[in-house]
C-alpha cells in the first residue's frame, strides 16, 4: 500500500488469491462450505468483472445485484476462517502504513469498508474480496452507509420494482428535478455511474484532486471551500460527488483551521512579514508535508498549497500572524524537597 491518502493505493495481492482462499475454505469443509461451493463459478466470474470494470471505469456489469443469493457469502466476513486471514492482515497493514483515511484525507482509526455493500440483495459475493475492502475511518463509513454506485441499467431495473422493494434497495436513485440530476444523468450517459472514488483503481488520485478556494474577498480565511481541482469533467464530477456524499468539506473544517493557525504561528515565529519570503516558507512547509504524507491530497497539503498559490489568502494569513498576541509562558519555581 501507499503511505497516506486520498491517493492511489496499491494492494500487493493478485486478484486470484482470494478465489484460491475460498477453494481452500471449501476443501476444508468448514461451516456453510456447500453454499460457497455452489457459488464458486459465480464468484470467479464476478471477481473478474470487478477487476475489469473498475480498471476501465466503463460499463460496470458487475454492479448488477445478485439478490437471489443467500446471506452465506456475506456471513463469511464475520466468520473469519483461518484461510481468510488476509482480511485481518489487510486491516493491520492499513493502520500501520496509513496516517489518514483513504476516503477523506483526515487522521483517524481505520477499519475496512466494503466499497460495494455486502448486504443480502446487494453484493454479498464481494464480502471477502480484498479489492472491495477499502481502509476507511468511522466517520466515512457512517457517511457512506449502504451506498453503492449505480449505472443506468440498474436505475431502470430499480424503477420497475415494487414500491416496497424500491425503498429497501441499496442503490442511489436519481430524483428528477433535483439540482444534481442533470449532472448525474449526464455522468451516467457517458457510461460511468455516480460513485465515490475507489482508492485501488482511480489512477488520477495520485495527482491533486481537490483544493481550497475562498468565496468572500472580505474574509477569505472563513469562506474557504473544498472544490475539485481536476480539469477532466468526468473526474471533476466524481470528486465533487465524493466530497458531498462523504461530507468531507464539513468534516475537514476543524483541520483546515488547525493548519491555518499552524501556518500563522510558523510565519510569526520566523519573523516573516513580506509576501515573497512567506511564499517560500509555505512552499517548504508544503514540500516537507508531502514527503511525510506521500500524497498531495492530505488536508495539510491542501491548506499549504492554497496559502502559497493565492496572494489574497497569503496576505490575510500574514496579517493574522502579525496581529496575533503571543501566548505568555509561565514557569514554575523549583521546589526543594
């Protein structure tokens, strides 16, 4: 895996290794092995579709639900037989190597999120598939919930379902007349579903994907907003939907304020009051932070990049640094015992 995200993650595991583990599970005759054996051909086909779909980011036939299958494949994730020990190893490696969440770029304890939900009626056949298990923080898991991307054919199929089953469906539904409907419908027409970013397959995550922009010239620091930085319309649409769905903009405000305060303190302690020296100092902060985080998309990098490239924001930070009152340090006297 990489070191800090949101960026491209590299899973050091061949796709067929998970299928081999399931065959071992069947060979050991463990609990519910007959149900797994019955679905082995389906699982092999679906694993191949998953790899192809997300590598190409095209038609996504793997998103077709398999509601006729029982809950046994989904229960394997909780059963945790020894032949599936790679799941726990994947979780441990994520916490050891990643300093922030792959979905939002914020620090926190990581667990494994099913990118495609494993619930019955959704995608239970991907419940133990390593490439479907994405490291994520608790906040991102809560915001994502049972969301799954949907393509146009899935949406049409959902509309034909009875009303009760349609309410229970785990797929996003595009509502006519909403502000997002035109953008999402256009996105679907291009062959890509509305979905959040996939750290294992979206290659462009290795580049800058979001940035901070101020909306109020009178108070640029307080009006900073997280927006897509990519130019490609399809990718920009994905980034925007990702930010909105996982509520990244709202959740990162505290960290943005922290790093802005850090930059102010750094400039004040360095006695920097001019624009160009301040820009050079912030650029050094950006380089050191990127070397530490191994990504241009951690919140700290996003803040330092915004300060260094935007003259209005940099001027505001300098003014705040010069007006800030230094904290008095009170030392205690030594006590003779």
